[in-house]
C-alpha cells in the first residue's frame, strides 16, 4: 500500500519499512530517505506536517496541488519589437 502514495518509489518504500522497525519517521527523515514531500504530504500523517489530508480536500483541490502549473502562453497579438540593425 505504501507504493500507492505519490512521491514514494520502490527504493524509498523499502527504506521506510526498514526504518519503521526501529522508530517513528518524521518529515525530515522521510525527506532524507528520498520521498518527494511536495506530493506525499497530502497522503501521509506525521507530527511536523499540517493536518490537511486528502480526505479534507476535494478532488479538484488535490489535482490543483499535484499537477504542475502550466506555463504562460505568449499572446500572438502582442507586439514584438526587434532592436537589431537591418541596414
């Protein structure tokens, strides 16, 4: 089940399972292992993270947080000034 969490890969999952045998893991330990916390923070709970979870967010809110923001397009109607000497 831990592999289904976004931001946790196979290598990180194995390290998490091995580390949990000895103590609890926090935000910094997970980040040190290699978990992408930007994606995983909404699907896990630990003391250092805010209490917002996926259950409290709407599907569109989760999508907005996980999908990268699109880059701004340049408007084709925008005037482009060329400052090169063509003479």
